[in-house]
C-alpha cells in the first residue's frame, strides 16, 4: 500500500515524495485521481485546496504550494471568483495543468497544459 499524505492549508510537508496539488477538484476529478493513485507504489503528497469555509481560505498557501509541487491540477470550472482571478498566474506555471469547458477565455495563450481528463497522468505516474 502506498503512503499518501493529504495536506491542506496551512500545512506543508518537506520530503522527497512526489507532490500533487488539486485545486477545487470536482467529484469526477477526485474519483479519477484516486483511481490513478491506486496504481502507484511510490509515496505521494497530495495538497488539496478546496476551502469550504472562509477560515480555510489561504491564497498565500495556494500560491506557494503551486510553485513547489511536481504536478498541479486546476479545475477551473469549480473555482471561486478569487481563484479564477489568480488562474492566469497559476496556469502560467509549467507544472500546473488545467481543466475547463470554457472555450472563450484564451487560457491557451498562457499555457498549452490544458487537459480534458487525467488519463495522461497514468503514464506520468508509471515513470516515477
């Protein structure tokens, strides 16, 4: 069984494990990510940013963690308005991949890391 650390604001773990950040993941994204993790043997850090109350909101944490993780998944369609305002910066990071049904906003001008599901992550995890 893989050792998985689930980390939420304000915590940060400094170890050598592969680290992921899920930003406002939908139930479908969570389920798909969980399925992928079941196939991984290496220890992982999963940073989860999905605040349910004002006390859980931490934009500083989100910005700092987004730069330090190996892979971040931003589910734009589920983000609150402030995170959507930060999306331009987040998407510009090379390690952040984003999902959206929005074909009007030109996020593709900031990054080619648009994904439509997490199937691509399976191969990436097998490399680790």
